[in-house]
C-alpha cells in the first residue's frame, strides 16, 4: 500500500464519521432548530471535511462543504433561521456528499451547482435578535471555536490552547523495544509528569497501564503551565524511552470538557461533538487472515500435544501447556479486536426511518437501545440488510397512518423500538412496533390466494404458524407494493440469512397491538460451538444453536407415515432423517439408534447418527472455492486436532 | 568532580556485574550486602546515586528504600528487579524510587539509566 492509498483510506473512514455526525446533528436540529451546540457541531464537521477534501484535492467536496459551512455560519450568527426547507437542503447535501465520498475520484463529475445555489440563497428567513441570551450563548461558542482548531488540524507545539488551568498537551511516549515491566515504566513517566502538571487523562486508561494492557506506546493528556520542552524533558528523563512526542492537545475528549466548562449549552448539548477515537484502523481482511492463522496455529498445537502424549515426552508437554495458554490468549485477543459496537449500523436507522415516515406521511418515533453491545464485524455486516428490511416492514406494514391510529385510540405517533442486548453467548436484537400487528386469518387467506397451500391446509395452521407464514418464499401481505417494500429482500431471505450465521429469528404479533421480531445472533461466526457426531467413520459438526437435545431410541419404536420414518416423543411426531442415507454411508444396523434433535424452520427434526462425541468449539473454514461453492447442506468445514477435516452441517439447507 | 554510587545487593555476583559496568564512569563505588547495611552505608557515605536490589533477605529493598527516603527525601534510588516483580517495583516507585532496571543487566541500559539519574 503506498502512501496515497493509505491517505485515501483514512479520508474515506474519517469523512464517513463526519457525515454520520452531521446526519445525527441535522436529525436533532429538525426537532430543536435553535440548539446552538448542535449547530456548532454541524458547522465544525463541515469545516473539517472541507479541510480534508481540500488536502486531498477533491474540489467538489470542498466546494459543497464550504457552502454548507457558510450556511451554518449564518445560522450560528443568527442571521438566518434553520427552517425545514434549509434542513431539507442540508440533508440533500449530505446525500450528495455520501455519494462523492464513496468514490471521491469521481466526485468532480457530480453536479453540485444547484445545491450550492440553494445553500447560498438569501430566501431563508432572517431572524431579528430576540434577546440578549442568544447573543451571549453564541458569542461564547464563537470564542471557543476560534480558540480550538477543528479536529484533525494540530496546532504547532508551544501554542497550546488556553484554558483556566494552563495549556493542554498530549504527550505520546514510546517505550524502548526491549523495555520490560512496561507498567512500572509508565508509572515512572506519569509520576515525573504529575510533578509539573495535572494529568487529565491517559490512553489507555490508568487501569490498563497498570495491568500492562498496552503496547509500546501510551498517551498522557496533561494540563500544565509549563511549556512543551519541559514536559518532554520530564518524560525523557526516564530510561528505556525511545520517543517522546509533545503536542498541544486537540483530541475530542478534553475539548468536550473545556466546552462544558465555558459554554452555556441549552439543554441537550450532550453527544453532539464529533467523536474521534484513538485507534488504528485495520482492514477486516487482515483480521480474518489473522484469525485464520491462529486457527492453524491451534490445530498444529493440538497435533504437537498429541505427539507429546503418544511419545510420552513430559518436557515437551510442559512447554506445550504454556504454548496452549498463549494461543488461547492470542485467539481471545483477536476475537476481541474483531468486535464492533452495533451502533455502527444502528446509526443509519434514524435517518432512514425519518425519510420513510415522511414519505408515507406517518409519524414515527424510533427508539434505539443497546447500541454499545458488541458483535463480530462479520456478523454485523450480515445483519445490516435484514434489519433494514425488518424496519421497513414495521414502517410499511406495521405503523398505521396518524388518522387510523387516532381512530383506534392510539397515539398518533407510532413507536418502533430497536433494542440490542447480550444474552450469554448470543446477542438478541428486538424490533418492536406498536402498529396494527398481524392478523392470522388474513395470513391464511393470503397464503391460499397465492397458491402456497390449500384451504384445508391453511385452516389447520395454528395462529402462530399462520403468522410465521410471512417467512415463506413468495409471501407478502402488502396490499399495494410501495416504493419501499417493492425493492429489497423478502422475509424468507432474512430468515435464511440469519439462519446461515447460526442465528434464529422469532416473530410474535398481537393484532391491533403490534409486532415483535426477535433475532438471536451468535457473537461471532469465526468460531462456532458445535456438537460433534460420528456417522460411519466420518465426523460432522452440528452448530449447537440448532441442537435441541439428543436421545436414544429402539429400532422398533420407529413408525412410518407416508413412507417417512418418524418416532413419537411424548405424543409429538418427530420426523427422522438418517444421515447415513443422506451421505450414502453404510449404517451399522444396530438395534439402538442415536438421535440428535435439531430445530429447523420452527419445527423439530431428528438426525440419526452413530455416535455423539461431545461439544467442541470449531473454527470455520469456508467452502467458498469454485468447486465446493454450490454444495448445499454444509456451512463450512473445520480441521480437527488430528488433522482430519470435519464438515459443519447447515441444518437449514441440509434437509 | 566524581560522585559516589552505592550498590546494595545480597548477591556478590550482581554487585560485581554492576561494578564492572559502572567502573567506566569513574565514580567511587560503595557496596552493601543487605538492606540494613545499605541504610547505614547511605547515612555514612551520602552517595549521589543508589542501585538497590529489591529482593533481599531480612531488610528487603522496599524496607531499605523506605528508610533511605525517610533519612533523605531527595535520595536518588534506582531499583534493580527481575522480571515478574511488577507489584514490588510499582510500590517502590510510589515510595520514591526514581527509576528501575531489570536484571539481567544490560550494560548499555545501566549506563543510560546512570547518566540520566546521576546529578551533574
């Protein structure tokens, strides 16, 4: 990767963050157009983006953001009022910016003249200064924004920002490669620094420094009346330090602190400034390949352990015990580094719901909860589209129009609540709306009308089963196809997608009251907890999320219905599937059969196997090469400790 | 003008190692074989810098450090520790040790720490 590519990547990621914060700010400005703090956030984000795009030579992005900044500046100075038409224009700008940022090289091809025209028009209502307070608040903000350079632009050393307590510096200390007892080293540095200033914050936090949870580098944010040179000397005095970098601090956190101190914020001034996180960006491919390598390492380790025990090499076994611990730690660390907060996709939704609701003239409140819950990046990528679809369904089919809601004695404003929470080894995401719910009778009728089943079959369905018809391919209850429900995927695709990750989906609905969709997702897809079974001489892995129980039955208990083998378990009919037959392996013909009961599309199926080996965590190797791509029934393969390959069953597509 | 360095360690081998490394600095080197010896030698010689082993029988490094600091709050003490004594090192730093160095000694590092901490 050359330098330019690296810059581009950084630009893409950072501009996306700024766009997101502008989006959030606009949404809250729509409700509270006079919030000066939010206006400032908007202004600063546009300003920063302008600077970034100018550096990169993306003239069109620069032009557009420049004009947005100008508009926000006029708002800030109370020259104009941020009315709904102005907000709409700004939203339009954001959409255009999003497009341009996606492929910045082509940004010059996009015509921004009309947007700029709208932005610079003088049509916006100008506001006379109402009272003294606004002026004061604004003046305070202006003072701040003049004082503090926008994020990303670092002021030169020695011109630290003034605050009541002196200058704020960020000191980056890099320890020498050979440094041992790093935490003690950091303690010495911090003690030396605290003698000449007040330590505001450290990155990582002090607790992590003490626990040695950092690499060679740590940052200290300090407020002091001394100059940068003195700080540098104090830190450099400590041995085993390879580098000390002092710069005046522009990071977000303490800036927020300063702002809090000096600004008169009006009400909800929280969560408005642009988040900038101290982190290194690593591509997901790199993490994938790291994960893969660790997997290989573990497999090799298990082989070594087997060799050690076969050849009775005690010394080797001892060494391997510590290797074992290390590889486990390594694996956990990599897993942890792949986790991202679910916020990342939740953030997209307020804007989407706003647009869709406005489009359909519905009033909808979207409540997001549990955005800090973390999921593996791969899982997160997979659930984005299904969640979009579920939310669209809520808006399209769930929430009624304000008039209908009023007639039914409901609040005119509908509510969609999207919650994420952790449950043991799963993350549960719930989408609940207070709309009209689903009518089982109507579902049955539709199924018959669409030729999916006969009248009699439909009549036999329980209410729950009828509601679950919405997961059937080719089923849609939308009376008219709107712009929204017309495109995208059906609920059947949603279910397949969730199931493919080893998750499950549950639907509950009360007519007139609302609908709840519950997704149960694994934390990661790189490793799955599996039940290992033997069929013939081969070992297979069944994802534990699919397994209900295992049981053993006698051969004579098997009955046949319509040529299919079934067994009665406490009065319930359990269809049996002999994996021998499915995989064309010779059965052992024993009198006693081992059955693993799995859940598939809401009903249970018994898989007949020869031996249940036990539970194990397996690392998934995808079967995504050209030869095996089309093979159904398997979610992937894994390599066992002895080097053999075991296939992982995908219960959803197997039968 | 040369100064004085006090080396407190119960292991003669370690004292010898340090002496060899520090000999080039031209300073006067004083040895102490345990904690209490270290405290009394400190009081007697008023060294400019102390290398203090943290793990010693009876009066250990921490106790010795406490007594030295109590006697002279400006004392410059370098803790010598082996890896894995994180907690003790942290405690020593809290008590007032100026810096620390990990055994086995690396000549370059010992000299680095010496030049950084030895008063001019």
